[in-house]
C-alpha cells in the first residue's frame, strides 16, 4: 500500500533537523521561537515551503524531503534574510530565489560530499548566505531591517502584555555572562538574538535528547574556558553569537554521528579548541569581505573529524560512526549496544558445521597435540556414543569408528580452490607424516576467507577445483588419511588458499551444544574440546510459522475485535525485510536464515499487536528441542518509555543501570501421524538497578499450518488473537 507524502512531517523536520532531530515537539518549539520576530519566522516558513514544493516537483527522494534534509538549510537562509532586510514583495521574491539556490547547492553537496558517506551539514546555508550577502549590496531597492526597536510591539501582538513582560524579564535576568552567552548562542542558530529564545531552544533540546543537551553545555563551556586560557576576549562570543559553532560541533562529533561514550565526549572536548582557533582565524579572513563566519567552523571541523576516522585500520579509540541513523543520540547508542551484544561476533560469511548429526570435539583451539602456533585455531571432530567411546567392537579397523565414511558437507557457499584425493587411509594407529594433511578440500568463500577439511577418505571427494558449492552440499566422506592415527575430521578457517596455511580465529554459526540431556543454542561461538555439537535440526512447523517471506499476508484476529488485522511482509530497496500493519502503520524489521528468526527493530505504537508480536518472537530458533531456553536483550528504547529513560539517558554513554531481557522456552511438542502441535512461551522483563520493573509473557500456538494463535499476558490482563497466513 503506497503511503501519501507526509507534508506536515516534512515541514516540522525542516526545523528540528537543524539540531539533527525529527522530534515534532522540538520542531514546534523551534517554529514558535522563530516567530518572536514575526517577519523572520514568516520568511523562514516561506523558504521551507518553497524548497519542499520544488523538491517534490523535481522528483527528489520523498524520504529525504520528509526528513527535512533539504528544507533546513533553506530555512536558515530564509531566517537570515528575514532578520536582515525589510519585509516586502521584493524580499518575498529574494527568499524564493534563495530557497531555489540553496536547494540546488544542497543537492550538489549531497552528490559531492555524499560519495564519501559524509553529511553536508549546513554548508548550503553558508554558501547561499555569503552569495546573497555580497549580492544584496547592489540591491538598492531592498532596505535593511529596522524592526529591532519594534520587537516588543511584535511580541505584544503575538501574546499580549504578559509575553512582553516575560521577554523583558528574561533579558534583564542577572546571570553569569557565560550562561547568557550560552542561551544567546542557542537563539542565534535561528537568528533570534534574545535570552527567551535561547532558553526555549535549550528546553526543547533537553526534551529531545539528554545527551545532545549535555554535549551542548560541554562544547560551549570547553570553548569558554579555552578563551580564558588563551586570553582571547570572550565578549566576542557574546556579541557575535558565534558560540553555536561550539554547541553544534560537540553534538555532531560527540553523540550524533559518533556513538556517544566517554571517548566521544573526550574527543568533543579536544576538538572544541580547534573550532575556537578556526573561528577566530576565519573571522579575520572573512572580515576582509565583510562576511560573517556563520557556521563555517562547525562544518569544517565536523567534516574533517568524520573524514579522518574513515582512514583508520582499527577502532582502538572506540569512536564508532553511526551506520543506521535514528535521529537521537540515545537511540543510536541503545541500538548499537544491543546490536553488538546480539550480533557483535557475527561474521560476514556464516560458517556452519560441515557434517550431519552430533559429533564431539576431540581437539579444539590450542589443542595439546597438533593445534598449536600458526595452526592453533582448528578443530578435530569425531562421533562418540553416550559413554564417550568413538568406536565399536575392538576398534582395530577403520570401519569400527563411528565417524568413518560419514558424509562431509560444505560449511558455507563458495568455490572449490584445492582438492587432494589420492592419499590412502592409514591402518589404525599409524600416521602418514609426509602427507600429513591427507586428502583435503579447500573452499574459497571470500578473498581472505577459506575453509579446509582434511583427513578425508580417498576416492570419496565429489568436487573438483572451480566447482561452485552451496552450504550443505556433499563434498566427501570422513576418512583416516595423513597424520591421522584414528578416523576424524580436521576443520579450520584460514586467510589463504594453501593447504598448509595457518589458521584464522573464526566462529561457527548456529549450532546446538548438548550437555547430558540439555541443549544450548550457539549462534556465533567457538566449540571447545569435549563439546557435543550438531547443526540445528529444523522443525517444519516452526519454520512455516516464523520464516516470513516478502509478499505474504498475515491475518491476526483479536478475540475482542470484529475485523482482522492484516500484516504485510515487505522488503525495501535496501533488501531489508519487515512486517507492516495496515491499520496502525507500525513496522517490525526482521532477518532470517536457515535456522533463525531475529527481529531487529520496531517502529510504531507500543500498544499495537505487532509490537507485542515483535516482543514475543524477538528471536526464534527453527529447531525444536524441548526445554531449550533462548535468552536475548532489547535496546532500552524499545522496552522503556521516554519518561522512564530520562535519567538513564544522562548516564547512558558511561554506564547503564536499566536492562530489557527476552526469554523464550520451548515448552511442549505433540506429534501424531497427521498433526503437530507446539507451544512456545516467551517473556519480556525489564530491570532497573537489578530489580524487576515489569514483566509481560507471551504464548505462541503452532501446528502444521504454521502459527495458529498468539496470546499476551500482562499483569491481570490477557489478550488473544488467532492467526492465518496467506
């Protein structure tokens, strides 16, 4: 279902995007304060409307228009022209033309700077304002603004005598000069040079983001103390209102484009003196042309900092660029921490166990026999019975060993690089040290990622160099060739294609670990000596219930509703899959592989049924193992309200005292010749300082047809819904 363009959202975001936000309340505050000077606010609004309509007409990406990416630079230009010049028909024309120019510059900057995956920030505003400032000196018919003396009249028209008194009281408030300069600098971002505007912007900034507010103070006061240190007159900051450069730089580099943490805060402190030096230097250069510096120092330093980070070979400084922007430092932080906890060990190419059934690790990493030095990250696998024996009968013959002649399969998609298949098996107890790897297959998965399977049975290899293989394709059979006194499989990951290459520390993806009768799911882990491991055995009913395919329609009928809720499984242009509710518009993003479903993000109302389903099926394994318990964690912003996170947000870059935990239990399985019935029970529990704050439990009923019913148990309330998939 195609959604209409959100014009209101585009308008609001054009204001809030000045502070890297899409918060509508913050946008409303910013719109309000621009109208402290009525005509300034009016021309700013005109600039946004012109840019939005033109961008839509020219066919630019709707998402970028709706997010305000093009509108906010034009807004700043409109505000600047509105504050400097007298209102009239000519200024209306100039603002419209300036908006067109700013849009063209913004799109061009997007093409030039964007190819380096960098934001163009407010460069279009700076360039446009300079051009218009220089050109306007020849505009004889365009009068300069003389409204400053009539500001109180404008305020009286807007809010009466009470607003005038509030405005006058704040401006005459006896506070420290640095605090006054801070508020004036915030207001100056919107070309409003008064305390009241700055205070309202500060309140809006605090409501939008506690981290951004903290960084604004950190950036400004770092600059303040640096001015004192170098003996430069701080009065320049107060009179020129250039202090917003320090505020915006700290927010951008300390918490918006970089995941906020103690290191990013430290670097924000270190970069602000550079912004001060650049501001002073550029101001002197631009003074020759009678041009203000505007936000140029913020743009230059922020882009330099972000660009330099792209050339690092490692992240030892713990400065992590934000890859998926969620428009608040808090959400970026919580999502990143959750991603690293859930998928931090995930590899670019998932490598699976290269066999069927359960095998035991008889030599693991740093093994006592051969897995040492350059070859330390390898595994030897065999099959053992419940007593730990790996053979039957006397064990004097190869055929006595349970793993001998068992099928070996490709651990991942790839291309066969090397094959050796002419080395005879050893007699039990003997070794072939001259051809110690025995019959071997090397598979290329990426340029620096290869897997090697050795000691294979001669004549059993089914592939040749150059063959393409898929995960699970049969390769050969387990043998006893090379340095192998007993049948086993040697398996390793390496960076180069040679048979004797050193190993690479690389995890195995999605396997089951059994200890006695208990099963544990391992997603990306290193099997250890003695571990009994097996690939996940997929249950067809579970996979049908939770393996969502784009194009599917899911109908949920709540027991207290007359009409079903229809959910569509979709895929976007970036190949990300999600479920969207037609009624509420809420979306739950997910990814699947052969054995797992992961929900990764949710957008929408917390009372939507789709939100509860996102929580209930946050992570599901397609294999059924009775009593299996899967645990995971949520981003704090997904399970706590904004109100509950107010104080946590302040400390989040340094430590977290709240937690959202997910737990899924495979409760029961009933199978007959014609039917299967499974019950999965899950729970979401939130904690604060280790104490339980809330608990919600869920149950999913599954049969051969897939997901049959879904129930929510929250305090004393129970909600149920039946399900059908089309």
